[in-house]
């Protein structure tokens, strides 16, 4: 007698050969392991002072890894005083994420771990929520840019008005 479903209420038992039952269980487990996808995590290392050519080459490799179905861990390695400027590493990681957005998406956002800053990319397009967040950030940046342009234009208008007023005052003084 072999207990087949112990989670059922009441538990289900069947009269059968226990050796045959164990063999069938192991065959099912083996078959399920064959069907499981094996995801590799590959790593690409960048430096904060990377050149544009090297950046493009490494980013093409990252795209290739993602199209093959592997996850990619992108690491920025800081040396010496570079650690004082984490925004440079963050900018590189953001550029990588933007350039691979058509084949992958960010799974773990950039975070500092000692002298390294890492980000994990996964195959597949960005989710709707991530795209909306990116669009919102871009819209906010555009609004900030427009606001700064308006402030600059109002400053130039104010300068022109003050210049006109000073010219009028000078002309009035000359006529007196």
C-alpha cells in the first residue's frame, strides 16, 4: 500500500509496487528538470572613464547576451578617487540600460556595493510600469528645461527693459 496524495482530505492510498512507484516519480522529476530553463548570469565590467568605442563594444556584447536569453550583471569598478563620483558610474549604467531597452530591461536597479556599482539586466522588453516611469521622468526633465528657458528669456526681457529705461534717463539728462 502506497500513499499517493498525502495532502488530500482524507489521504489517498493505493495498493501497488513501491519500487515501481519510486521509479515513476524519479522519471517525472528528471523530465521536469529537462524542461526547466537554465538561465546564466553573465557579467560585463565597465570603468567610469570608459571611451565611447569601448562602451559601444561592451554594450553590443551585453545585447548579444540578452538576445541569447542570459541575464547580465553590469558592474562599474571604481578605483582611487573615482569612488567620490558615483554619479559618473550611474550615468554609464543609465546609458547601458537605455541602449539595450529594445532587447532587455532592468531587473535590479543600480546600487553601490563597496567600490563597485552593479545593475542586473534581464531579457525581454521593459514592463509597462517601467516604461511609464521612464516617460514620466523624461516629461519632468522636459518641463524643467522649458521652465529654465522661460526664466532665462524673462531675464533677457528684464535686461532689455532696464537698458531702455537707462537710455531714456540718459536722453532726459542730456536734454536738460
